[in-house]
């Protein structure tokens, strides 16, 4: 009998990210929606629509932390999506690895820059 690699004894290969990253993308998406709702509520209920008003909102420690957590969630969300795009559409291993390293560098740079911006307010 030929092994056609179908059924319960099927050989599964790959990185095995699957469910964990699927769930991480959903959790980070919900986090971003909650952050957007909080930001929108703060904007609609606030009366000071100047730079000082926004700086006052972002000067609060809880909002800085909430913003940082949301941004890190955004960067992880972006990493999972971009990694999947590179893995699905770039077949040359060297090019795919290069693109993944560039993506990681870009996202880490954005994370450092966002922390610098948040804690400078």
C-alpha cells in the first residue's frame, strides 16, 4: 500500500505556529479595538482639543502604559502578518530570511521610537 500522506498518520511539517499565532492576532486586534474606543471616548468627552489637552492625556501614566502595550501588540500583530506573507509568497530562502530580518529590524526600531515618544510627553 502506498503512503499518500493523507489521513490521521499524515506527516505534518512546518514551523507549527498555527493556533498560537492565530490567537495572538485575534487578541492583539481586540486590544487595538479597545484602545481605539478608549481614545475615541477621551476625544469625544474632552473639551480641550489643543496640543496641551492631548499632551495631558498622554502624560498620565496609565495611558502611557496602555499605549505602549497596544503598540507592542500592534508590532507583534504586524510581525505575524508579515512573517506569514514572506513565508507564503517568497520561495527563495535567502531572500525570505533577508526580508524577515529587515522586518524585525524595522519593527524593533518602531518599538524603540514609540517608547521614546511616549515617555517624552
